């Protein structure tokens, strides 16, 4: 009975997700749950030991085969763009540009093909460690979803393990999945934090991103030295100011 | 007169100035003002008329990449991206005559003039991805100096296009050469190419340096050295 109630709730939740806020495969920081799965608030607030697998069934919006299939139409679109800008797509330098640009764009959005569970590769280990772990200065490259122009910067991640630690490069790979998409910096920060939380159920996670937006530097206001900083603090990083302080100090040093 | 040519006023002014032997200058500027105005309005219209096709192309790109074009963040993205792209390639519409604005002055100066650390942003013509860096320009005037900001404006004309860094360097050097006929021009560009940093080899710290030396900078190694030293110093 309990289960059927949940199923109902779960499926209506999914319907909602379908019509409104399906964003980059993530619903406002909550993961799309398959019908029948329990619907819960962001994992950080619940300390339950439910199996992690369940919540990672995010649908990929793209596959490697899709890439091959969509390449010709992408290239055609880029040819139109070149013509529309007043350049000559037949000149030597631009002959293969539509194809190169299309492949480049697919690379810049390859995050849509990747799923958290694949990337983590089971690199979660039981370690009796409950001090802060920080990986900082992770180079990040993303695309602004409003202007389709690059964003680049650095990500600093810190977490307090709850008896389970993650392979360090997996933190960088998590950054890659979510940054190689059409993004908004605020959402990117949150998605990284939520993903780590779901993978590990740590005591707390902190993510800080410092980035330069080409849409502000190359066009528009044209402020060369501006940087945008966003952060997400979950769990004990949010509740305890001293922990947060320690994290912020360590990433600055 | 800000591009508003009230013919009557101009005639009167012309009469006055031709009596004072400024006629050459004035006729020139009158022609170029009219010419400029006409050109500007044509360019704006061109851009406007091409916008729908660009928008449609971007919408198709977003869909093919697997994104949902109806979600809030992407609703107006095709329009914004099309306008951004037009801005980033606005150099195609501009010519040196336009921007020089007659800012060439007779100065009895024949020592090197350097303007360095000019931020430059361009688009790689092979991948349509930005590359950006700094330009250092030096020239030795031949009795004619140019307004300093005009050097930066010349950089803008040629950089706001689909470019290859080698060609960009050369175009800037040749542009200055033709405008001023100086004794020599040197241009050095140091840039970071996103097509190498964000994709492909993914080398974050790589920089590409290209240079173009014309006139006395090409012939005399000492002059070249002086320029390179001065443009590098902090």
C-alpha cells in the first residue's frame, strides 16, 4: 500500500517533470526518478542509507549514434550561419569549417551523453576518514546557454566523507559531465554538488566556481577582467559556519 | 554634423571654407559623411534581414545537440546567439577609411611609437570558437602620426571576423602601412586559442605568438630588437 501510494506520487512527479522544469536532465537539482521510485527532497537532507543506484537513472538525452546521425544537419546549419554572416563558405579556410564546428559543438556538449554512474566507475571506497577532502583548481569549460559562447574557469570542491571516499579524479569527471553542456553557472554549481551528494552521501559538500564569461568579455558590456563566482554548500558546510570557513580558506591558499 | 547633412548649411560652410583654402578637406569630409551614413544604414539593414536565417540555423543546432528548445533558458537563445555572432563578425562591415576619421596628424616625429597590450578577441575560422590575447603594435612615423586609439580600432576591424592568427597579424600591419605610409610597422600577437584549450589537444596554458614586420623593422635587426624589448617590458 505504502508502495502504491509512492508509485502514484512518483509517477505524477515524473509527469510534472516532463512538462515543466526538465533542465539538462535534472529537475531543479532533484533527479528525475523513474515511476515507482520514492520521491525525496535533495539527498543532503536525508541521511538514509537507501541504495545509491536507484536515483541515478537519469535519462541520457543523447547517444554516440545520435551524434553521427545529427552531424549532417548540424553542418548544414553552420553553412547557413557562415553565409548569413556574409562570408564565403567556399573559400579554402572555410571549406570544412561546418563539419569541424559541428564536431566541436558536439564535443562541447558531450555532457549530455554521459551518466554519473558510468563515470564513477565504482571508485567509491570505504575509508575511515572524516576530515575534509578538497580538490581545487579544476579547470572547467562550459558553454553559456544564452549566447552559445564559452565560459571557462576553475572549480573548487570540498566534501566531508561519511566513511566513504571517492576517487579524486572522479570529482573532476563529475565536473566534466555537467560543464560540457549548455549551462548557467548557478545551475552548474548546484548540479555538481548534488551529484557528489548522491554518489557518496557525505556529511557535507561545498562547491565554488570562479569563471570568466566570454559573453561579457567579448561582447555586450566588454569587461575584460570580470569574474563570476558562485557556490553551493550542502549539509554540514551549510549549517556550520566554521566548516565553511575552513573550506573557503583552504581553497584560497 | 553627426551625419545629418542639411545641404543648405553645408553649402554655406563650403563657400566659407573654400575662401580660406580648406576646400579640399571639407569636400572630402562631406563626401565621406554622406557615404558613411549611407553605408551604415545599409549594413544595419543587412544584418537585420539576415537575422531570421541565422536564428533558424541556431534553433536547428540546439535541437540536433539534444537540447529542449522550449525550456525557459533556451527560448530566446537562437536570437541572442545570432546577434552575438553578428557582433563578433562586425569587422566585415568596417573599412579603415571609416574608422580613421581623419585622425592623421603631421608631427615632426621619427622615433618609435608603441601601443601595447591591446586586448584582441577573434573567432577561429576553422572551428568557430574564440581566440583571444594581446596585440602589441609599433611603428616609426614618416612625418605623419595617427591617433593612438585608431591603432586599437584597426585591430578591432580585422579581429572581429573569422580569422586565422597569421592572417590577422598581417592584415593589421598592412592596414597601418597603407593608412600612414610609415617607415616601418611591427605587430606581435600573443593569443590563446579555445579550439586548442577547450577541445582537441586540451592544452590549457598554450599560447600562439605571431608577428609581422614591415619596412625598417624587417630590414634592421636593431630596430626590431628595440621594439620587442619595449613591448615585453612590464
